């Protein structure tokens, strides 16, 4: 029996420069910094927008380290006020010393040499039952069941290693916890989502999908692992997709195999958000493999620079991609842009206009639009179904992890046109980057700057 996952709780990052990532998440991506845990040995910081929560863990033991998160850069956006975590150190230190708990909670040190997003944490209804089931199925246990409490109740959790590179999963039960995040975390004052000015400018509601970069011919093993242990089911990206081969794009320089999965409970009935009365849509998992015939590509680059398989990107769902991209670009987020011809090509122009968008507006930030094939529209409505996406440049020092904004207007899958356009823009960036490094042009304009 598989573990019974009820919802995605947060995704953990392990980074060496917490200040940089915290700054980017708050000032550029407009996430709210809402909870923190700081001990003599470690710092853990939680950021959220809607139900999308990132837990940023400090990679090294920086004692006396001070994190300052500045306010927003733009005039209209007053962001989280400056916050010095050193102020809280004594308080959290006092709490933890009672428990003699100084190291990371809800995660483990991955001892990874580069910055990485590597723990996808789920809520489960019964930690003991899930643990027994996964242990009996032979899963590798990284942290056995553990109970953590504070004045607001308690949480139990354990951590298992997945079959994808350094990716692991914390499975936790927080049904007996009434605090804002997790026990031993301090809530930041004024962290209420309702008060956040960013909610309307960046209406991100949840994680839409998580994409893994995996080695060639490993997809079947990954699928099998998630089916067996978590009860994931196949999500067909395209109606012509071969069950065994996945969705294959293998021409014109694009060599990519995509296979997607979703977790069954969410796909069948949806999950209630703890704070809101609405139903939280599911988060899909996409496995990306590169194909050898088309030469080295972005998946290979990820595997090389990340030093193994892992989370390549995360799709953040937004109710208004144009507004969100505009706000983020203004704050300094850089997006991958397709070739300018993408927006002037007659067919695409017409497609964009038919969807009610201005090609010029979309082109400003590299937003891609795809119309879902007719067969997806059941029963066929008078309006078509669209998918809009835009991809940020890598957010760590290496060409590894990046974020994506995605808005679905009826379309539930992944658009072939968007994948091709994304692929080309990432390839162009990486080739430029390579040339740039090879020629050692230290005085040339940085490729990581500039608008579309
Ligand atoms: O289209 C999406 O959002 C995907 O997630 C598919 C995808 C996966 C990996 C790539 O390198 C490019 C595209
Ligand atoms: Fe994606």
C-alpha cells in the first residue's frame, strides 16, 4: 500500500547564500517572509505566496549570521519590512535548548556541493501508517519518525529518499498543530497574507508542477517508484503520447522526453486549503529526459552543473501572468525570451490576439501562449483553451534551478508550442553563456541582465 498524501506542504531549498535567495524571493518574486527558525547551528526561513511555500535552509553552520530582508524596490510595492533574524535568535535558542534540538528540523542536510531544491514535503494523514508502509516497501529512510512540539501543538514527520538524485520527501502530519507553519518556527509579525500588498500584484496561488531533470532511460524507474510508494498516476501530456515512450520531441535540435504524473487524491477530489474555503488544485510532477540524437541540451547541462538528477524547475501558478511578470520584471526578475519572430509570426500573432492578449505586451517579458488542441475541450466550448507560460533565468549561481510562471485558461497539460519555444530560448541562452565563458569577455554586457 502506498503512502496516503493529502497535500503538498512546502518545497525546501538548500543554499549557501541565504541572504541572496531571501532577497530574491521577497524583493523580486514577491513572496512573503512569514516564519523563521534560527539556532546556533542553523537557519531555516519560510516564504509563501498563496499555498506555494519555500523553506530555505542555510547550507553551512553560520553562527552569528544576520539575515536582512529589505523592502521592495518599486515605489508601489511596499514589501516585507527589514527583519533581522538575530533579534529572534535568543528566543528560538531558548525554545530549542529545552529540547536539545539545534540541527535542521523537517529536513536533513543533503551535503550537496551546489545550491539545490531537493525536498518536496507532503502532508499525510497518518505518519505511522505511511512510515510502516514505505519502510516495508524498502524505501530508504533518511530520518525516522520524529515528534516536534511547541505551544501550538505538535507535528510528526519522517523523511525518505526518492529515486531521483538528491530529491527526498518529508511526510508530515500537522493535524494537531495550530500555529502558522511548523513547531519551533517563529511567526513574523505582520505576516498575514491578507495584509500583503503583493497578493494582488502577484496573484500566485500554488505550485502547478515540479519538473525533474533525469538521466537518459531513467523515466520508467522514476514513474514506478512514485506509483508504488505514493500512488501517483500517469498524466498524459498529449493524447498521442505513447504509454512507454512518453511525450517525445525529437527534431529540429530539440531532444526531449517528457512524462508527467499526478497524485491521485488531488486529481480525484481536490484538497481543501487550510486557510481558505477553496479547493487547491493538484501539483503535477514532470520527468524530463534528454534524447541523444539532437546533441547536448539543457537537461544535460542541468545534470552536469547540478552534479546529478534533481528538480530542474518549479511552475508557480498565477491568476494573471501579465501582471505578475510585469511586477517581477520591474523588481529585477529576468525571464527567458523566445526569438522576437515568435510574436510577429502571423499564426502566433493571430492565436495571441484571438485569446484576447496583445502580442506586444506578451513579448515584453517573454510570455508564451499555446492553444490547447480541440480534443482537450470537452464538450467543445465556443472559446478555446489556452496555456500561458514564462520561464525565469536560473536563480542559483549555476545553470540549474529556475522558476516558471504559468496561467491556465482551460488548458490542463503542457503546450508543445510553448515547450519548443522555451527549449529554444534556454538553448540560445546556454550557448551564449558558453561562448561568453569561453571567450572570457569579462568586460562585455552580462547575459544575465536585460529585458526581452
Ligand atoms: O513546459 C513545461 O513547463 C515543462 O515543464 C516541460 C519542460 C521540461 C523541461 C524542459 O527543459 C523544458 C520544458
Ligand atoms: Fe514547466
